[in-house]
C-alpha cells in the first residue's frame, strides 16, 4: 500500500479519534479534563505532522538521506524538547488536567492501532476469499 494513501487515511483517523475522545470526555469527565483531552489531541496531531514533514524532508523518494543523520537526530530531539516544555507549562500552570492531557496525547497512537487492525482485517478477508 502506498504511504500517501495510508497517511491521508491516518490524518482523517486522527481527527475522528480526537472527536470521539473529546466528545466522550465532555460527557464523562470534568471541563478541565475535557480541555486537556482536546489540547493533548491537538498537540500530538501537530507534532505528528511536523514529524512527518521532517521525515519527508530528510529522505529522497528513493529512500536515500538528503541531509546528514546528525541534523535529523538533532531536529528530532529539539522537537521532543519543545513538546516536553509545552506539556510541562500546560500542567505546571494548571491550564489542563494531566489525565485529560494523557488521554488526548494518545490520539495518534489509537489512530495508528485502529488503522493497523483495519489493514490486517482487509488482508485476512482477502486471503479468506
């Protein structure tokens, strides 16, 4: 399967997952936890997009490095540091609830997991036919 198709499906899944998590959080959790869920989801979706852009920029279509490995690793750690600082400030200032934030930050993981299950089911259904 082509990465472009998978990535587009994953982007849609991210937003659907965030919608489901935030809607469920709205009815079951406190307002600060709901805000944490929404904020965490937005942060992790943005982080995933930045990471995907960095990977595309680092490699040619043939899979060869366009830039040095050191710069790729350095950008990776800078991105993680910025993400950590943002999460620290959000929790330290008390703007969001840590539980809600953790739920929101799991948005991309849930999307990848469900995409993997759906792809496995398609493969299994194709082999069973």
